[in-house]
C-alpha cells in the first residue's frame, strides 16, 4: 500500500500491512460452567461492588455472559436468588466463636455477628427482610438459636416462635443501622430529636423530661446486645398461647 506523508513534500512512503489472523472461537477462554454456585457468587459480587438496590436477572446474566433464560434453570425468580445469596453469606458466621460463654451471651454475640454481617452488605440486608433462605447455613443458624434458647429454659415451642422474633429484629436493626451510616440527613434528624427531648414540657411529658437524653444514650452495639438479651429473656419467660 502507498501512503502519502502529509508532513514531507514530494515523498512517498511504502507501508507493508500484515493481515491479522482470525481468532478461532476454540482459542477464546472458555466461560465457567454455569451452576447455582457460580450464579450466587456473581450475584453477591454485584451486590457488594455495585451496591445495587435491586439486582435484576438481566444484569446478572450480563455479568455471567449468558442470557436471562439460562438463569431460570437454577432459580425460579429473584426472591429465590436472594435467598440463596443470603444463605451463602451466612456461611461466613463463626458459629463456635462464643462457645465458652453462657447461653445468653452466646446468643447475643451470634445475633450481633449476624447484624454486622448484613451491615457490610447493605443491599443484602434489605433483601433479607423478605428472603426465606432454606440452605444448610441458614438451618445451622436456626438450630443454634433453638439450642441456646432451650438451654436458657425456654420450651421448644417457645423457642420455635422466638427464632423468628430474634432474626426479624436483627435484620431490621441491620437495615436501620446501615441506612443511618449512608444517610446525609441522619445528623440533622438526631439534632431535631435531641432538641425536642431537651425542650419537653415536664407537665405534658413528665417521664420524657425526667429521662432526658438517656433516651438516646448508649452506642449501637450496646443497645443491640441489650435489646437481644431483653427479647431472649422475654421469650423464655413468656408462654405460648394455647392452640
């Protein structure tokens, strides 16, 4: 091919072009085989890196270089997908970490670990409010909570209802604490509440005026442990209504 050099007058430069050989499809890196494990791993990666409010099957399929229809072979909908993701994440909990402590300390420690796990994945914590996991990791958490409540004196019937109360409270707490950290208006909101408590009319709100800022005292972990202990001891002390 002959190319005219625009910077040199009356000169011609010969350029030899070498054609690039076509790339065979067989030489391209093979995609990882699609499986429930690879789907869950990709979903968790997207939730943590993109902080997405709602992961779609289309976005997940693009991440896996496949079509959305392929995903439905393994999960029937996004709710089932979130349940699998949550169960996978629960595998990070060390269920033996508090094994040397009394039942109540071990139970509150487990629930605080669960809360911290969810706070680190805000999108996952929000989905956990509606997910219904059924995998091995979730079952291990439920089994341990049942055992700890019965060690504390609850009947198995009380403990069976108590598991749901404790996990709901822990999940809601994780969502709230995560939202506080992410919200720019949180400081302003607390400032308004502080002013309202400090200015409470003792005649109209005598107990609020007497409690004062003790209503807002204590950090998140201390209040969380206290709340879980209060719930757990209440579960032990409160009989189930008759069938």
